[in-house]
C-alpha cells in the first residue's frame, strides 16, 4: 500500500502541471517542482492561503487547464467572513465525499441492512452543504445501500411534512443538517405532538462543534438507544468537501475526554473540546502547523498545503488510543463488537479562533456557553442559539452580553435570565481557567437578554447562525 505522502506528492505534481495559478505561485516563491520528491521537501512548499492564493488569482486560473469549464458543477459558500466564494468540483470530488458518508451510514447506521430515509435539511440551491450532502447520499444508493433521499432543504414545515408522511415506510430515518437547526426541528416536532422515536431517527451534523451534553439531550428527545451509533458529525469545508467524520470510536473517546477535562486539556491543548474525527490519509493529507491544520486534496480547484485557518491537530490511531488508555479509557461494551472501529488516524478541529470573544484578556468560546444552555431546566426553554458579545456600558466598563433565543411557544418568565446567567458563569469557570483567573469575579456574570424564536434582528430564519458579534 502506498504511503499517504506519495498521494500528496502526486497531487502536487499534477497541480503544478495543469493549474496556471499554482505554477505562477511556485515560480514567485522560487520553487523547482522537480526537487519536491519526498516528505521533507514537500513540507517546505509554501502554504496556500486565501490571501496569498485565492484572492490573488482569478477563478479560471485556479482550475485545471485554466478553465472553469473543466468543472462539472460550481457550488457557493458564504465563507467565514460572509463573502461568497465559488468552488468548482467534479465527479471525482463527490466520490471521495461519498466515502465519508459511507463510513457513517454503513458503520454507524447499518444502512446496508436497514431501509433508510435520508432527509436533507441543509439549505439547497447553489449553497454547497445541501448539494454535496444530497450527492453523497445518492451515491450510497448506487453502491448498494438501502438509502432513499428526500430534499426539503431548510424548510422546517416541509421537513416535518415529509417526516410524517414518509418515515413510516422505512426502518430508520436520518436527519442531516446544521446542529442548531436540527434541534429546532426536533423541538418543533415535539411541540406539535409528532412521534419522533417511532422512526428510529439518526442525525448527521456539520458546520459547528457540538458538546456531548448536546448529543445526550438530543438522544433523549429522539429516543435514541446507542449514543455511539445514532449520530455523527462531519468535518467538512466548502473548499474540499467532507474531510473527516466522527465514528463510534471517536465519539466514545470524545465522551471520555468530556468527562476528564484535565486530560482533554493535556491532549488537545485548549480549554474547550473539539470535534474529534477520523480520516483516510490516502484521500486527504493532513498536516499540523503551529496549532492549525493544513491539508492537501485533489478537486475542481486542487489544494496543496492549504491553510484553512482551522485550529486543531492530528495523531496516529495508535498514538491517540495509547494516550487515552494511559488516562483510563476503556472501550465501552456498547461499541457492538467492533463495528465502526477502523484503524484510521484522528483529526480534531476547534474551528476558527476569530469566532471567540475576548473579555479581560480571556478568550470566551461559544462552545463553553453552549454547555451552559444544555443543562436542565434551561434546555427546555431555549433553542440553543445565542449571540455573544463583549461591550462597554455607560460607565465604560466591559460587560459580557448574551442574547439567547427562546424555544418556539416558550414565554419568558422572571427566573429564566438569572438562571441562564448563573449556568453560564459556572460553565465558564469550570471549563476556562483563563476566564476564572483573568476576569474579575464581579464582571463574570453576563447580562442575559431573551429573544423570541426567529427574531429577525438576532436569529433570522434560513440563515447560517453566527454565535459572536462585535458590540454595536
């Protein structure tokens, strides 16, 4: 079997030979491609970034043979800054993405044995998530899995309509979408008296980190029976599709680290818990660079040592398991005799660091606020969406402000905001030593404002939610 670096070198040389922008990029950096023949020389190649590469060269020049027309399809992403970007792709790209979906649907959901309704709840149209997901699920059917796809998109009423009308004809139903939106779908279904557990529902998540408390809460509301096999998060980007996926093993390990925060800090180097996934190194060549991730992947726009600005890291399968076992990890009996246990390396990702709020020198991460909203009885009041800001009050003192979305049909009472504020303080003190030590005790309690579900100023419907904002 070829080493992963051999495939990365192959992608590099093919990109140099066929992509005009990359050829110019290397010439500007004084790189002779014939000298790049091993891992050491590959790791000396310049990093490909949005600023130095994508914003400097036109789209055609970044495609193979300098022609956008060489692509079979073009998708659009909003990007982390909100500026739309175009991503050409080909059938080969979607085949690689389909393999990640296959690991989830085969290993976790047993869709090779069970008739499965896959409800696509990502936005459709030109946006990348819905179309990539639809293509990946349809490819599973072509490979022999018992998957039937329906595409209501992010229309909540239509999702619930097709769920009610169709799920009874299948042994299980999978909802695929962004975590806060799927939670909203689940909560709305419960409020309408829809019997979700009868459909043996599963979840495929993407777009943001979720806590293990969130996973447990949704499992309870959906009547799921095995938390290791009933949901999976994907690590994906508009740039290169799905790069890695959670597995039953990675979920078991993540839940172990969630219960042992000191070990988690030692392993991941941060106060917060990342998404932990496994990847195929022959399809995506990952590197770690000063606490951020690089990857090399073929595609409509080939990527070589692409610096996506995600903070995270990588580890071999054996090294990661050895560390966990040294801290007391034991393989749970619920891992069903080894199904879904693949000897693949691990990648963890926190997301982009600029989605934090700086408060008295401490980084306040949305992930840690999320945990506070998932505690009883708070989780019954809210959707899980919020907006976090650090702003100055009239006395020019810094104040942490939190706007939280109420669940549909919930009316604010006097005890809600204080309970949420107290839960947030406790979660931040526990999970962030920076917050506990940098922020004066009298400033730690956030100002909590509750907004109705779908409030257009804070929680517009149909838009990918942003959990932090600059104060007005």
